C-alpha cells in the first residue's frame, strides 16, 4: 500500500490508534487527526495533526488546511463520543454534543476534504448497530442511538452523491470493542476490530457503496 494515503480521525487511542498502526505497518502514508496526541500515537510512523475537534467547524477547517493539496485515498471517520441518558432526567445538551461529534462531524470532515479525494477513493464511517432502528431491542442511550442513526443516513446520501465521482462509502459497525469508551469491556480488542474493519474497507467498492456492515462481514438492518 505504498502509494496509498489514509486519514484517520479520533486517532489517539482505541480503534483509531489501531487503524493507524495497521495501515502504517502495511506501507500506507497515514495522517492521524486528533484533539491531542497520545504517547502511543506519537510512537507510530504517522503524520499527526493535533487540535482537530470534529465537533466544530473551526476544528474541521484546521484539518482541511493541514491537508491542503494532499490526495487522500481512504478517509476513515472514526472519531465519536458515547454518553448515557436516563429517561426522566435527559441531558439534552449532551444529546446535542453527540450529534455534533457523531453525525455532523464526519459529514463536515467528508465535505471539507472532497477536493482531496480522487476517483476510486473510499470513505468509511465508523458507526454502531445501536443506530439501527430494527435492531433496537433494549432502548436507552438516546443521544448515541439517535446520532449514529443520523450518521448512517448521512452515509447513504453521501454514497449516492459521490457515485459519479466513483467514491465508495462504507458504513461500518466495529463490534463490541473493549475500548475506553465502554470501560474496556468487549468481545474483541481494538486491534482485532481494526483488522476486521480494514478487511471491510478493502472490500468496499461501487457495487456495495452505502451498505451498513458489521465488521464480521454481516449486512446489518437499518
């Protein structure tokens, strides 16, 4: 993958960090965007762009300026936030924050970098099956579920709008991953999730653009 340039948001830890490691190890040129780099990220052979808060237009503008004239072959919208709301005591400001980061953020990044994406490029949205309406059997997590559902439909619209440019869009659920976001409890590690997601991105093309995938290869319901 020596001629491939990859951008990963939310790159300082968890799945984002694992993406950076695996793509860098495969020979790709990796740009790692984050608010503040971790020691683990600094140890990798990647180009780190700090000060990127995808929840704000200023943060995304900063990212776009840092990447001016740099072609991107794979854009991985990984950054996200998880909060919990309890019915009867819902924090609506928290829900708004999750929409800004989980739904609007990836769309802002994708739109801001359209000029960097060439024909044949790929955009990956790292979402969650918690954004599936059909799969919601337990309720709760209003902000996270709603914002990820919004992200999913943004991915479908983007897939349609970018077909003429031959840019494929994948909407990917990583699985239950043991990251700091969920207290480290999960069925798979961030490394395992990143490798499975990398396989899904490799398989992404114009025939399956706009599809909602589990990292294990299953197609998920909307």
